[in-house]
């Protein structure tokens, strides 16, 4: 998912920024990681592109003089050489959305989609960038990429994002109350990069690094009602949530490194119609690598895509589980709710119809199913349903604690070659609303 439109009725009150906290040594570490990332990633990308260009040039014979035609023989008629198929597409997209807590947002983004190999094995890669700002001065600058090298010898996936964020904070747990809803302003910086090598067809193994920095945390006074209006009381994040200690209300950074294994038989990453994905990862976060907290994250992402009733109807299924051990700060907890962009959940939207990370805790399991039906020309329709639950321990799960959400949507196939769809969904749940995006939800 890339660009989105979330619609919830109500008025967003004017926001007031508190004094920013002074940076510390971890922020210097952030700058160092950013400089290193911006140096290394262009070299990797250039190497992949260079390999692609070299592979395209191999096998082309050098020009030779024509010695088969005798003098006086008229030259043969010219041969019409077909124009090579376009392999790279650049798609600019405006960004427009409305949220109760931020007001209207607007910006611009772009998608680069195409294949780096001339063979029939290499799947389509994509790189996406977007910038937006809102009436309440929130903004996002984000770059996300999914790259398959020629012959799929290597697989790269990652992001670099910088947020000036405003979210509703409901608390921690599976049964948070609307009466806890409070404004929370903060800045968020993320670097996430994985590098994997093919060990067999459709199988990749490698390492993943993730760094996130939460800073300039500024809880706004009072709480917020269902209409988005400020009401009396104490901000639940600032003073009220028993699961938060004083340290978590301050700036902090999380840094982790770990192995990742991927089995990917999907035909297209952004809009699969057949095949499966199994992504297994472990992330070790600790002070030895610059983290303020020590914990381990385990994640499993399993997806399956299958045509049914002919090739015009696709059934898409996903299960995602994220589990933690150790001391996990509030923003690094598993979050249930439509997560709009980024690599934390492999670029998937979870539980459309529930506010972003409304429910958060140490352990999370969620599943969703979507039926995608081709109608005519470039138009498709979809219906989807999701279930999920969070808890401190898996043993805390109950049948009555399962959250549900679902909806319907329309699709416009913008780039047929790479099956890139413009997606428009309406979702119902605890927080119903509209979503507009490029690419499928998963």
C-alpha cells in the first residue's frame, strides 16, 4: 500500500506543540545510520541496474559487413523492427485524505514499476515515494522499495520514513475504551532494510535491520470524544495508562538485527493472483546495537492466492502473527488496526475498519480473506473480512475477545503489465471509513 484516504466525520481541534526535548546520543546514532543507509543503498541499486543492463547487452552480435550480395543487386527491402516493450513505468499520484484528528491532508507521490531482468523468471520490482502534509501540520516523507535482481538472485525490501505524527492513543490491551481516546503528537524516524540471497528457486535467506526513533512526544491536554472535540480529563498517555512507565513517556530508540527467510511463489508482488508467500523473521533488539530496550520480536506472515470459479475470481488469504519477549516500549508493541504503509507488517494493511494500532500489546494474531472479482475492461470488485486479537500472553486470548472488520471495494487496473491497481475500499468496524491506495492490501 502506498497512498491512502481515510475518512472519518468530525472536527479536528487545533493542536499546540509542547517544547521539544533535547536530542541525545541516540539521535546522533540516527544521523549516522541515515548517512550510512544513503551511501550503501544507491550502490546496491546501481549494481543491480548495471547487472540488468549488462545482461540485456549480452548476446547482441556486433555489426558485420554484408558479403553475400553481389554488385548491382538491389538492396533488400527494409525490415520493420518491432518497438521493444516498455519495461519501466513511472506513475505520479496526488495524495488527498481527511482524518478527524489531522484535518485535510494533501501531497504528491510516485511509483516506479518494472523488471530488471529480460528473462521470464524475474518478477516486477517497485519503488515508491510520497510526501504529504495536513492542516494541523503533520507530515510524512517516505521511500519504500521491493527489488528483485536479474534472475532473482537477490531480493531487497525496505523503507526510510520520517513522520511528524498525530494519533489517537487508546491505551494498551485488547479491551481499550473510547473514553481513553487522547491526542498524542510525536516524531517518528524509521530505517528498515533487508538483504536476501536466493538459495533455491523462490527461496531467499538473509538479514534484516530495523531502527526506529520516537521523539518530541507531546500529549495534548484532556481527552477527545467521538466527534473529535477536546473534553475535560487527563490525557490517558500522560497520566492514566497503568501499562506505561515514566521512561516510555520520554524519547527512545529501538534498534534490531536478525535473520529472515522467505518462500515466495507469487506471480506479482503488488497484486498477486496465484501463488503463496511465507515470511519468517526474528529481530534481536538490544543495547549492543544501539537500542534503548532489550527484546526479541518473532513474526510469521503467510499468504495464499488462488483463482476459483475460473481465472476472473481470486481468493486471497493472509495470516500474520507477531510475538515478543523482553521489555517492549509502547510504540514497538504489535498493533491491530489498518497500518497505512511501511515494512513492519510486510507492507500489508491489517484490519481495515479499525483505527491504526487502536489495540496494541505484546502478542498479536490476525487473519483476513479477500475475494477479488474481475468485472470488465480494467475494473474489478472486492469484498474482504478480517479478524484479530492482541494480548499480553497468548493464553489471555478468548473467543469473545476477537475483533472483526470488513468491507467492499473497487479496483482500477492502471498498469496491466505489472498488475498495478488503484484501490478504493469502504471498511466497517469500530472505526468505519474509506481507503484509497495503490496496490492490494496484501
